């Protein structure tokens, strides 16, 4: 296995674990900020380190089109390119391609699509998705799947899950070949130095030659030791979810993702599908729920045993003046905050809440200042990451149920009126 995952505490279905990646450890359950274009919009990497983010998600689709995965590879891979020394996960590109709707054509071989940037024709096959993700060099990469649209009847959902299984097998095959090449290389060269180099955020070694050697070792390791996750589909059909899970698990991935949710279905159905899938995923491997959710939802899914989640909500909502706080969701644009000298969230320890008032944040937003989005996003991410920290703590203490009931009373899960825009 390319990824070591240790479970350290349990409370009901929930667990606290530790993912050991080539770029440091990640405590789970973890919320991954979304860095679509190799940037979490509005926030510098040093701020993400300060917030305690241990794992970021970047989007393969966007990076293969611009600046191009070959360019990123020539610059030393995604970690070096974006100056992020902690762990990274890339999606397969599938989700974005499928959201192009009219601009794509799916065949057994893969999916042909037109770039949203310049209309140029591209082709994404399972092999190509692997090639691009290997060039980017994230610690965790995803198999190419077909994100089943909503609604989809049982026949359509089955057809789609079968395609995802065949594509998953092709990705697994590429990964197996790379592992074989890698272990052959390591045997030929003797023990690798990569394991001894686990960079911590913000630290850089002084010697350029050391840097070069370590970079080479890491690049080689990334190429051969990227963890590959399979993705469960099955639409909104519990029986198909079970079958997709079982057959994906039979292929032996490093971790398992639940895909095809948050695609416009009622939230109750999302919960039902997650509950129908989790029991069929192996307890000893990480489980990743893709594209979910509100603070209340990430707490609930962590309680059910989900280990990893990502969502654009905290960043996107922040840019639209919506703040998640311990007192509920607030819309900072409202006139009632015009003379509110209190902090955005009196119970938050982030540097925005320590320094600025609601009145100031409202003023920045109304005046159209760039700092509005930056500060709102910083606070929202702090809120999400602190929430997950609190969940991990509650699991360790065994009082998760109490913690959950506190969350349910905060009015965080009502649908957000966030206008649509480009991803993340
Ligand atoms: Zn705050």
C-alpha cells in the first residue's frame, strides 16, 4: 500500500486516524480546502499553514489545461510549483469534464471534451488521467470515474457504474505497473533516501544540493508511491451503491471515495446514499466523501465514519459575504451589521475574529474591496478546520453524540443561496 492509515480512536462508527503521506501526516477526519487552480482562492499558502491545513485538493482538469501538467512537472511537480510542502490530493478531472455537459462525448475509451478556456479539443482516458496526475505528483490521486448525473434511473445508473468500474480497473492497472517499475528501480539502486525526508510546513533546508537530492528522491517516490483511490458510484440507488462499493473494493485500492453526490439531489438522499455505502467499504482504509458539505454535514458524515471531505462552500460562501459562525450562518452584507463592533464569531480564535469587527467586514464587502473575500474566506476555513479538530477531539473523548446535538441546533445546514460561478 502506498499510504499508511492508522486508526487511533473510535466512537460508534466514527474514527480518528492518521494518514502517513510522503508530505507529512494528516489527521482524520480531515476537511480539505479546495485549491482548484493550485490556489485556495484568496488565501496564500502561509495562511493555510497557519490555519493548520494538512491536505489540499487541486483539480486535474484545470491544471492540465492551464498551465499544463508537463509545465508543472518540469517545475518540479505541484508541491514545488505552488510552494506547498504538505500533502496534496488531485481529483481525476472527471467531475469537471462531466459538468461540461454539451462540450463532451463519452465513449468506452474515455471522454472527449472541449476546453472551457479556448474550445480546444482534449481527450481524457483513464490512462491519461493517471499520466496527468502522476505528472502533477500529488500524494493521493483518484481513478477516473463517470459522475452519474441526477436524476438517473436504475438502468442508466447501472450503465454508468459499470463504466466507472472498467475505468477504475484500467487506472489500477497503470498504478500497478508504476509500482512494479518503482520497486525494480529501488532494488537496483539500493535503499531510497525519500523516507527520511518528510518536510514540515514552512521549513526549508539551507543547502541547495541537499534540496536537489531530496527533491529527486521525492519526485521518484511520488511517481511510484502515489496512493490511488477508487470511486463508488451507483446514482441514488442503495442496491447499486452496495454493488459498486463491493466491486470497487475487490480491485484493492489504497482508499475509497464516495462519488456522484452533491449533484443536485435533496440532502436527505445524500445522507441515505452515504449510509448505504459506508458499511461496504473496508474499515482499515480511508474513506473520502467527495464534494460535501455544510459544517453540520461534515460533522454528521464524520460521525458516520467518513475520514476525508472537501467542499467549495467555505471559500465560495466567503467570497459572497456569508460567514459560518458558532452562532449560525450570517450574511455580512446586511445593514444590521453596519454598526456592529463585535467580532465575526465571538467563539473563534482565528486572526480575522481576533482583529476585525463585523462592521468592518461589512464595509469591505459593500465597498467591493478585495480584502473582504480574503478575510471572509480565512474565517470560514478556520471555522471548518476548527470544527474538524473539535470532532477529532470529541471522538477521542468519546462524547461525539453530545457534540453532534450542539451542532444540529445552529441552523447551518439550510441551503445556501450562493450564486453559481466557476469552480471553488
Ligand atoms: Zn474567525
